């Protein structure tokens, strides 16, 4: 119940949610450029007029797809952070999540890297979504490394991002299980000299 001065929250649109869900599955499995608007409409069971009520262009729908993927990953990261007590444990969970994705059924690479390949224009809104996600991931990893007292968190963070990128591509092209093992070994090589976060005041 809302007071006279409160504006009631708008209900989430089921049609919009179906559009994004349908487009997300198709874009990831078949490639963004290969998927037509008609395919999305059929999968979402909505009309073209409904689509354009929420998305003026296909690129707007692609942006919403990437935004949704970004929110899912951020939520998983937050859940992992809340479930552990040390930075080392959080890094272990992050790596575990990556290897789980790489070895999962239907895996065909990182959705953000795939989108970047299909949208080479650096100033395009899709590339903006890709860059925003990657910046968040890098900053989040660096924050964990700093908490773990890594001697060079910035360089180590960039190395971990590169490892993630490589494992995502390798997991799609090569043996996923072997890539997962190599990823875990490489991460240990980079963060193995981290110590527990200091609890003393400085």
C-alpha cells in the first residue's frame, strides 16, 4: 500500500522479459548477427509492435541482453563474496565459477567477447556495455587482490582478466576439462604469494 505522496512502482513487463530471455538464448547460441527479429518474436511469442514498444532497434535488444548477463554475473559475484570469509576463498570461488561455465553444456564462449567481435565499432552502445562489464570485473578482482595483500594487485588483476578471456575461448575451442585445470594452475601461480588480509590497524 502506498501513501498519497508515493509513486507506485511500475510492474515489470512480462512481454519485455520474454523478449530479453528469448533473444538472450538465441544470441548466445546462434550469434547476434545470425538471429533475425522474426526468430526472436517467434521464440518470445509477441508481436512486432510489442517489440518496438520496448526496443526501438535490434541493437537496443542486444544491449538489454548484455545488461542482463552483466547483472547475473555481478549477482553471482556478490553471493560468492557474502559466502566466504577471506579474499583467497573468494578468488577460489570466482575461478570455480569460470571453470564451471567453461565445462558446462552449451558453452560457446564469453557472451561479451562474442558481442565485441560482432560489433567492431568502439563507440557503439554494445561495445559500451562490453567495456563497462570488463571494467567492473577488473576492478572487482583488483579489490579482492588488494584485500589479500597481493604485492602487485593491478598487474595481477590484468593477468587474471587475460586468463579468464583465454579460458573462455579455450574452453569453447579445446578440451574444456583440460582448460579448467590449466586455469586453476595459472591462477595459483599468480596469487599463490598472497597472504591473509591484515587485521591490524595501520
